[in-house]
């Protein structure tokens, strides 16, 4: 077995040069259950509302739940594509917020090991679909397993979701450290979800930056830079929307968390989607 196929060694530029320039953003976290899927789905809806063509790929193979959040019951999933039972195009389905999704489907747990087949299937999905969209959001798994790191490696930009809980922050630190060392990332974007007070997220991000400055150095010799993209307050409407299996942005567009997502979409647009003048 060729070691290069099984060892994780992403290139400096995660996408080959012939890959189209859709903006691919991986949404990930150190710890599970912090709000990755909530952010992915609602950010996709907010970016769609701003006129972008958005695809969300449920890349959390082990704990896929985008279908639950969006109340979709797909006939064809990524699992069918990976096993050759269906065409990729048939797995792309419309989501309530006006964007497109590919759902992982049950059975994907068997892909929790990063084999050469999983890698090439994943890359094929991205290479084929990215040209058709302005933004591709990868709702990845949490942590630093091979599969999670590989799915993140397909995205030039990473958005880490963390909550103010100490366990979420230590896990975020561990994930950022690996992304910096293994994927040679010079910067990682951060959104702090479930904050109690305005300003909490910025303070937490700068505390985390201080720890990274001391203990993590990138290949260039500079510390990995955290870019604070915004905060989302803890808001009972989020749970309520999940219980009703509706997008928060559609159900309660005026609630604090929905307004924060809309603001995050504005920041994503101005920093990532608008070409520098
Ligand atoms: N801002 C928030 N305020 C209140 N509850 C939230 C918020 N964000 C997420 N949650 C709760 O956390 C749960 C887990 O979120 P989810 O997006 O499924 O996490 P992950 O994808 O990271 O595992 C949601 O179902 C929701 O109940
Ligand atoms: Mg999830």
C-alpha cells in the first residue's frame, strides 16, 4: 500500500490548480454539538438571500444531521454516490432556504476510515460541483480524525465554531493546532456560538490567540492567526426551530441568533466573497 495514500499530507494549496474558484468553506469544531450544522444551514440561507448560489455538503459522515435540521427525506444521498448506486447530480436536492444540499445519509458511518476510495469520492464530488456554485459549505464532523481533517483540507477557508465553554475552547485549540501544523494554515476563522453577552466572542478569541501565540508556530515562523468573524448569542429560538425542523432564518428572522447569522453572512461576503479591489 502506498503510504502517501493513507497518510494525511495535504498540499500547501488544498485544491489542485485546475479546480474552479468556488469559495469552499469548511465549518468545523473541536467538540461536537456546538452548532456547526445550525450555522451551516442558516448561513447558507443568509448567503442565498444575498444572491449567492450556495451548496451545503453534509460532510459529517459519522453524525450527519443536516437532513434532520432541514426536515428533508432524501431518496438519494452521498452514500449512494459513494457506492455507485446513483449519479452525483441526483443527490443534489433543494433545501428550504433556497440553497442546494447533498445529504450524507445513514450508512456513511462505514466511511469513518479514510481510505483512498473515500478521498477520491470526496474530491470528485467537490471538483464536479464547485464550478456550479458561488459558495460551497462543508458541514464537517468535529475533532481531528483523518476523515474530518481530510474534508477540511478540501476547503481553502476554515470556520471554527466554538462555544464559550472551557471544553469547547480546549478542543478548538487542539483542532487549530493540528490545522496549523498538518495543513500549514496561516489563519483560521472563528465564530463563537451561544454567547451570553455581547463582546464575549471577541474576548474569547483573543484569549485563544494568546495561547496560540505562545505554543503554536506556523511554518512561516509566525503564529497562526485567528480571525474573529462574529458571535451568535444563546437564544431559545434556535432550539425551538430545531424542534420544529425549520430554518431559524425562516421561522424567526428577527430573533437575536438569526440577526447574528445575517451579520455573519455579511462578514463572510465582505471578507471572502468580494474580490479584493
Ligand atoms: N445559538 C444557540 N442558542 C441556543 N441553542 C443553540 C445555539 N446553537 C446551537 N444550539 C443548540 O445546539 C444543538 C446542536 O447544534 P448542531 O448544529 O446540531 O451542532 P453540531 O452540528 O456542531 O453537532 C442544536 O440542536 C441547538 O439546540
Ligand atoms: Mg452537525
